[in-house]
């Protein structure tokens, strides 16, 4: 099959197995070039559970753990298997490529494909850890999902991306129609806020940690982190202070609850604040494609542009495995400073105020945004022959 991108709105509905494998290989090579073990100030992870392991920040965390520190990794993801006629999802192909590269280097890699919010997968993961790893010393929580089924009640909750308190009118860029236009987002009602907290808040992270601990598979002094985006004024009305931001605040509550509930184990639980990047999750958020196209422009000019792998390699070496990492008053780690510092934000704000339909492509780095968007699905990657006939059916073992 010759595979070309099929873009529908803010998502690409297919993926390229060879391109995804190349993208995973590029991230592995980056981590290998970083001398990660030497940079870390304390002993790195050995047995790692990555919840949301197949794309974006979770995949970068898995790659850093395995190829930076030589850790064994168990991953959890929710991806679609390919068939003869239809490609699998990018996360499927990324996972297959990760397995292949890990096994080639003698690194343990196992992945469970299923609903991380369910108790069934938690129990299956516990069983696997007991059998293969004994205990885990690092648990990464990197899920991004539009819905969650509550394992206690069976009720399905849906997350909403809306402002809180009052409506908000702002510029946005429609990637489908190539149009900069104003959008008005109506404020969320209380039910929408509560449902978003149920999906993207800390309840499931806490549930994972409590169940793992009760089963005796969390090691003494283990670490866990969940990822957040806090951002600044330009994105606060739609992110930081909106429904998703309130859900993310609930991660802070969960971090404290985890530390308390796992006291005997001396577990450290920190929320890690990361920079805005093109991922499948962020491209679905209104305003984000415009904001990210502008920060790419500014940060590339400043020489501070980073992708998921650079952010996560930095998080591991300067926060998670540093002797005395800096945290804020909520006990969070921060990796987004190169984006959110005042000088950079002022440049982004100046572009934001100026940007119109006519000058969008000149003022922004949409070309860079679009290139990275295609990369997420294994397209537009250097060294891949996109005219070649490829077998979409790829499996992992
Ligand atoms: P992503 O869409 O690339 O990855 C999401 C992962 O979650 C995938 O591995 C997917 O398979 C998995 N997943 C989703 N639903 C699942 C389910 N029900 N069961 C099992 N696995 C499931 O997203 P991302 O952008 O890497 O986001 C990861 C985290 O990082 C999120 O919490 C997000 O809020 C946070 N974050 C993202 C950004 C950004 O700009 N992208 C910035 C800061 C923080």
C-alpha cells in the first residue's frame, strides 16, 4: 500500500509505519546523544510504568527511560491495530518500532493496549509487573483523552474545552480551511467543568498509584509524575483558567493525596509543567494551532525551540533525577520557562496582536507547525520513501 496523509479537520486519520519508525529512531538517537546517565545527579529509573506510552510526551518518557537509562519499560496505550486495508494509528506503529529497537538492544519492553481508566488494565498491569519486574520505581502518567468511563459506576464522562465564568472571543486558526478568524467560546456550565475534571483530573492517576501500592508493586522511594500545561495570559482563557486548567489543577490535589496515601513508601509525586507542542492532543484545542505556530516562530528565532524528546530528557536529568530539583509552591517541576518567560511572551503577544488572515504565513511558523503535525503520523520525515509500497500490518511482540 502507498500511504499518503488523510487529514480530516485537526486530525490525520491514517499513519505511515516506516515514517513512525523513523521518528521513534530519531528520538532514540537524540536521547543516546545526550549522555543522560552522566547528566542525572542521582541513580536513574530501572523499572518504569508509562501510562499513555505511545505518542507525544509519554512516548518521549518511555524512550528516555529505556535508551537514556537502560530501564525496563511497561507501557499502557489505547491504539488501533492495522489491517490489510487500513493503517493502524501512529501510536500503534510507534510502539512496534519502540519494541523492535528495545529488543535489539536487549531492553525489556512490554505494552498493554487497552483502556487505562479501567480497573481491568490496572489489574493486568499489576500482574505483569509482579511476574516480570517485581516492582516499579517510576510511574509516568501521560494520558490525554476526551472521555473516561468511571470504573466504579460505569458512567461515561466527557471533557470539554471551554472557558470558565464568562465567554471568550479570540483569534484562532482553522488548519482545515487555512483561515484566521475570530471564535467565541461560550462558558462551560458546572456539569461540563465537573466532567472535564473527572476525565483529565487526578482521580485516575491517584487510583493507579493506590492500586499499584496495595498490590505491593511500588518500590521504596519510587517517583511518579503527571504532565500539565499551565501557559500564560494568551492561553489562560482557553487553557490554564478554563475547563482543562481546572482539571489540571486537580492533579495538584492528587499529587498530595498520593504522597499521603503512599507515606510508608516515601514516594515522590510531582506534577510536571511542560511547554506547548504539536501533539494529537494539543492540535484538537481551539487557539492552540495559532499560538503554537507563533511560539515556534519566536522560539526558533531565539534558538530555544524544543520538541517532546528535548523537554522530557531535560525533565529527567534536571528534575526527576537531580539532587535538589527546583519546585514551585505546589511542588511542581517546570520545564516550560523558555516559552513562558516575559520577554518571549511579549514577542508572541506582539505577533498575536498583528496576525491576520493576510499576514499569517509570514508572521507565524505554520510551515513548521504543519511539518511537525505530519511527523506525528509518520509523514514528511526525511529519509522515508513515501512512494514505496509498504505493508500496513505491523505487530509488536
Ligand atoms: P498524546 O495525544 O500525544 O498522547 C496521549 C497518550 O494517551 C497516547 O499514548 C494514547 O494512546 C494514550 N491514551 C489516551 N486515552 C487512553 C486510554 N483510555 N487508555 C490508555 N491510553 C490512552 O498527548 P500529549 O500531548 O503527549 O499529552 C500527554 C500529557 O501531557 C497530557 O496530560 C497533556 O495534557 C500533557 N501536556 C501536553 C502538552 C502539549 O502541548 N501537547 C503540554 C503540556 C502538557
